[in-house]
C-alpha cells in the first residue's frame, strides 16, 4: 500500500473505490490490488 498526499491519480484508475475508515481515506482497487493507497 502506498501512502500519498493526494489520491487524485489513484481515484481515476478503473475499479478504484474511495473508502473512509476511522477518519483515514483509502483507495481500494479490487480489479488491480497493486493500486491500494492511503492518504497521509
């Protein structure tokens, strides 16, 4: 999982879902799990 300041490029990938858990924003990608990311 990558930690990034901005998730804009990760959101645009096909299959990406923006999830908020415990106040932290994650991008989860079921189609291509390499593109998981967390904002921080």
